C-alpha cells in the first residue's frame, strides 16, 4: 500500500496559493483516479483507491503546513507502511523555477516547514517526494507573504500543467522503478512558443 500526501493549508483563504501546490496536485490525481478525497481521518481529508493494482491512500493534511507530519505519521503508523518505499509527498519548492518538478527519494527539509515536521515525526528523511517549483521570492518580499501569495495570471496555466504532471509522477512512483521516474520528471521543462519551438 502507498500513502500519497499533498501538502497545503486548509480553508478558502489559502486556496491556490503557492504553499498549496501539493493540495492542487492531489486534487488532480484524485480526479484522474476517480478517488473521492472527502473522508476525515488522521487529521486529514483522505480517499482510498487503486493505482496500477496497488492500494493507495490520498491525503490532504488539515493540520496546517507546519504540522503536516502529525497527519502523515498517524497514517503511516496505522497502515504500518515503509515510508522509504511507500510514502510519496507532493509539495511546493521555491528553489525550483515555476512549474519545474524534481523527484527525490530523500533529503533535508530545505527550509520547508511542512517537510521539516514530517522528518521530525517520522524520524527519517528517507521518503519519496515530488517537488513542484514556485520560483524564488523577490528580494524585497517576505517569505511568508510570498508562499501564501497566489500565482500571477501569466503563470497560472503553466502551474496547472505542473500540478497535472506532478500527479502523473506520483502515479509513476507507484508503478515504475524510481530511477526511471527520476529520469523522466527531473528533466528541465522548456517553454514553447506558438510555433512549438523551445524559447
């Protein structure tokens, strides 16, 4: 069994903010796999289904970002899964350009409070993750204001495509070898002009 968790903050106040990339990716994954993520348990909205013959639990923690690990650790313990192989976390990353993805099997929190809490609660930094780039914050802007801000209209279409691609990456992590998934999704995506040529 796999647990696939998207990170974000609950409530309409935070919808479509940079910090809610994980929620948006999970929503698209749920639509793609026809899984209702509506059941409240483990301090999260959850939905069960099957991907590639494997049972999965989709999660959107309701603990607010900084305590995401509480919800995820509760589910990991209940289902007795191996986080290193069976936990996949989708979340925003300001070190990547908007829309870029990065699949990793381990690593530090990199300043992300949600990931920091997951590492703390699980006692390990070894779990699968799909990072969704949101771009670096402007030098004159507070980090909290930036991650809780919304994408400009000019980036929204590219970000929606990135969320969809992140949901595909999560599915592939369930069904394919890690190195193959990393080779596929860690390539730098280039924007195309109307003629279909890379800019």
